[in-house]
C-alpha cells in the first residue's frame, strides 16, 4: 500500500508537568509495547523527523505514509488556543480526505468534550476514545492489558517482529 508506518503519533509538545508523563508514554511505553512487543512501526515527531528537515512537509509526508493516526487527548491539547499543525493535518486527512483512520487515546479524563474543536468531537461521536486509566500505570508494559488490546484492535494487522 506504499505505507511505511503503521501509525503516526500526535501528542502535545509543550513542556509542562503533565507533558512529562505524556512524553514518557510516547517515547518509552508506546514504542516498547507497539513496536517491540507487537511488531508495529510508529512515526513519532522528535524521534523520526530529523533536525534540519522542514517540519511542516515532513509531518505531512510521514502522515501520508502512515496507516493510522494515533492522537493523545490531554487537557493541554484540549485547552490549547492554537491548533498544532500535525493535529490540523491529521483531522483534515481523516475527515476531508477520508483516507486515514484516527485512534483517539484519552490520556486523562477530559470530561465534557465541549471545548474540543468540532472535527474532534465528530470523530469522538463516531468511534469514541480509548481511555488510559490509572491502573494502567501499574503495569503499562503489558500488551495484554485491556487498553493495549483496544489500541491493537484499531491498528492494522501487524507484521510480527523478527
């Protein structure tokens, strides 16, 4: 299908105390579970987009080469005044172009979705979110947990790790 990645990961990139867990999740936990234990390939901004690359075109290219978009919903992402470029492109690809499926991971209880942009609310209404709960922090590395099973259900078929 010409795709290189199974998923492009979209997450808030501001540095706050909550972002420390999100970055740990994105750079440590997700690759350990989805890449090392389940055989997926992820594209993560800051790891797979190189210094000196034009960020905007690199993001667009990587998203087009991804089978899924995984978006981490946090208060930081919800309350952000400006849309992150990758979030904007992802929602455009998912809704207008209708060519990429979005997987929404609710990393903390968002509560009412009223503050979310309309396109995100539409996706949530269509398919819901996968909620990260506190008990997952006890054994976040278990691919057999309910959370990771739900994530894998929405992912394309994985190529087994060699």
